[in-house]
């Protein structure tokens, strides 16, 4: 195979069954010789594209050209090929009208990207004809080489004042480090100016203290997004025919978006996308879209470790006279966890964090100015928030994911609706899962089935009782050793945190103790109400996923240990204690692929837990010990039929299905039976992790253990 042929294979091979996008009707294109249509991943962007081996062409009929139409596509060339010319023409009534002509040269770094193309068809309105898309070698004497690529062309209708969507999430941005929230440093002058003309929600909370689960929760409007009732990002993107584009710099966000069906028309991701690059790419996309409505999602990573803002911004808040071991960049999260830094070092780290925020703020200011200059600001729903905050030793730790305290869950939320709420400040508790229903209501679509509630009434100053009664929920999984499985609920005045591993409860009075330093325990006033609110959210998982129940039938207490491991390793998540006593313990294993449960069954006792498996294939290896000895054969039983099972359970075994088995009538198995079954609703299957070595290295650079 020639090097050029390898390039074509690399860009045409599907990396997942991507949907064609959120369009009502993408342009139907011909499949001429040398033309292939399918998903591609090139220059960090995943999208459905038409790949050509120049010279080649394809066509799309317009019968007739609609009024106020704009042709939207993008062009790209793979690295290592000779320059390629891209042409578009309209052919009709015996004439050819040129619309676009550009040469891309992969040797030029400026051309090693997807180039957005937007062409107004207003002058052709009402005509009948064909759009011709043509690729040829720029050098007429060059041999045919792959590959010239076109994003799947589409026609956008730019009529009236149809709103657009700009959704911005900023990684690891604490709510209390914005000037509009009272922070003493001028970290966010551009966001502060935007907040003054938007609705600022002062008590907004993410559903998790790290990117996953927070971003999936935000983009689906559901706490337990793996059990949501709709496919992919259907609720967010709708079926309006509006082009959608995501530009993100976070491996977790990119990987999750690319696995959803449907997702954005194009997902661009890459380490080179700092705040300036993301803003520049977004402005190019908006220029190509003209006045047509569009959906644009941006995820800025710069306030996340490692801190390496441009020197001007890194120095912005640094005390040059301080004695510290840290310069103008920093990345060693592990040493922070080892408590290796003194007060001066810690202050320098906070200085660099604030400098990264200021750099991001500058680029978001440039984005908002570009939106206004293009006449789009007043026709766009603009939302700016964060996926989570960052602990800066508030509870003696650094980073995120390790707790459910407010420094990790309290996020900024600025919402500028096209028609209401400008300059309003709202102190009610709101959640990032409220964003999807806010978007659907703004675009006149039916309210989605989920956990969120539209924020429009609060922004308009017309809330009802349900708006005032919002409770924020959050959870964190055990995917890393330093992220224990916990759940939390929060009102405006109180908070409860539950440790799933041992059932222990923390309760805080946020009026007298806003920093969450004094745990009042489960007997605190209001704790019972918080526990009921938490149980109401947890009840969503009743009858879902995998259920494991132990029945104590002996006339004496029996100690037990159950080890569950997936093979191959797959995520086992959302473990929960349904009827475990405080003395019964979960022991979570690294990377969320295994766990242990240990406890004591008293006569007549029932211990019950649940979990989700993110795969439909594979096995669970289950080891049972009773009073320190291997459990007798037949102790483990499967599904509604109570079929005896061995130590290896196939996830595809239909015998797992069925309603919970009845309590066994006798104590034939040393007084303990263990029932495992699969409920009627299970998590949407996902393939095992496919993170390559480069991605894992990138995640370690960001500060993650795994």
C-alpha cells in the first residue's frame, strides 16, 4: 500500500457509527467514482465527510434553491498529500456559476485543519439546478492522490430572527474566583461585564466534582445519564435542522461526545486548543455560518492543571518577591497530594490558577465581541458555566474529584437569554442539569424527560413554588483511588454528604458554616429532610441495573466477603447500598472495574446493593467467603429462576433476567444465599476503554492518577 493510500484509509475508516447530525435533511450527494462517504477523524475533528481521490466530483440537486439559503460545508486535506484545489459551482439553465475556489496545501501549517466554508445562495433563490463539488490536484501534472475531504454539505435557511446557541463550559473554574462573585482579584473583567447584561445565578451547582459525570449530566439534563430515556444528545440538539459544532480540549469530553448517538455534527478536540485557539476556531465557524442559526459548544481547559498560561498572564498575580520553589508554570499534582508544598508554594499555585482564569476570560471576551460584531449576540442564547470547581486546600487537599464540598460543586452560571433576564441576579439554588430544559424552552421545543427544570422563569423574575424548591444533587464515582463513591444533596441552607463505602453521613449548616468545616452528623436539625431528598433521587435507580442480595437464614450471625471483578475490565459504576448496615463496607478497586462487599448477616437479615455495568459482553468473576471459608456450591443464584451459578457469570446470560427472586425457604447453604439478577432497565452498553497510550499520558499530565 502506498503512503497516500494509507492516508485515505486512515481518514475514511469509521471510528463509530456517527449520526449524520441534527439536521432535518442533509444534502443528498451522489456517489461518483473516487468518492466515499462516511465518518472520519482528521486534524482532531470527527465528522461525517465525503472523501475524494482527486480528480473527482460529486453533486447535490437543489430543486429549487430555497430563499435565504446558505451552503455550509468544510474542506480539508490529509497530511502528506500534494496540494488540492476545492471548487463549488452551481449548474443550471445551461450555465455554471462559480461559488467557491480554494487550494489547500498540507505543507502549510495554516492548512492543516478543517477550513469552514459558508456560501450565500441568495442570488440563486428559486433556480433549479445542481451543486457541483470538485477536487483536483492543484498541479495539473500531479498523479491522483487521496484525499480531499468535504464535510457533508448542508443547506441552512437564514430567515427571521431564529435564535442560535452558544454553550461554554470552563474546566475547573471555581464560582468564587470571578469578580462578579466578589473575588478581590480582577480575574474576570470580561465575564463580569457579560454577567451585568445576563442573568447571574449565584447558587449554581454541578452534578459531580469532575468532568465525568458533570459534562454528560449537563449536556443531557439527567443525573444518571446512562439510564436516560432518549438517545445521545437528542434533547440538547433537537431536530431543528440547525448545524452543530463542538470545539473542546479535554480527552474525557472529546471521548464522551464522540461516543454519543446522535452528537454534534463535528467534534474538534486536541492538545493544541488553548483558549486562544478555541476562540479563533469558534469565530471562523461563526463567520462561515453568516446569519444562519447554529449551535456551538466550547469547552475551555486552561484553568485546569498543568498551569502554563502565556507569560503575561502567568505573571499577572504573582508576587515576584516571594520565596518559592515554583516558577511561572506548574504541573505536579502528585506532590500537592503528598503535602510537599509550604504556604508560599501554595500561594504561587493559586496565583498561577488565577492567571489561567484571566487568560481564559480574555479569550471569552474576544469571543463575545466577535459574536456582537457579527450581529449575533441579541439572537443567541449564551450560557457560560463550568464542569466543576477546584479545591485549593480548602479541606487540606488540591485538585478535584476527591470530595463533594462546595469548592468543587459550586460553579459560575451566566445565562443571557435573547428576550429576558438581562442584568438580573438570582440567588435560588439551580443545577447544571437545568440547562437542557432551558435551551429546549427557549427554542420552543417540548420539555425533555430528565432531572432539570427550565431557568427561564427565574431569569424573568416569575418563579413558582417548584423553582424555589430545587435541590441540588451530586455524586462521584470510584474511578480513581482518591475519588471515593459519595452522594450529596444541597439546599440553600443545608447539605448532606453520604459515603457509599460505609454509609456514614455528614451534615452541614451552610448559614453558620459556609465553608463546611463542622460536621453536625445525621442527628442535625433538617438531616432527615435531606436524607429523604437524597433517597428520592436515588430511587430513580430502583429496578435498574444489576442487583445483588444476600439473605441470612442461619440462627447465628455470619460474616461474609464478596469480591466482584469484571473481565475484561469494564466500568462498574453507581454502586449503592440499598439495605446495608453502617458496619457493612464497600471496598472499591482502582479504575472502577471491581469491588468487594463485606459485612455481617444476622438471622433474618437482608443485605442488598446495586450497580451498573457499562458493557453488554464480558464476565463477572465472583468470589464468596462465609466466616472466612469459601461458600458452598449453589450459594450464588441467578435471575428470577434462582438458577445456581458458579464463580464466573456471563453478562450475556439470559438467566440473569427477571424479577427479584423470592427469599429461599431453607438454609441449605450454610444459612446464606446470594441472588444476582439483571433488572429490566440496564445501562446503555459502552465498549471497554480504548484510551491509547498518548491519551493516558495526556490525562496524567492533567493531574489524573489513571
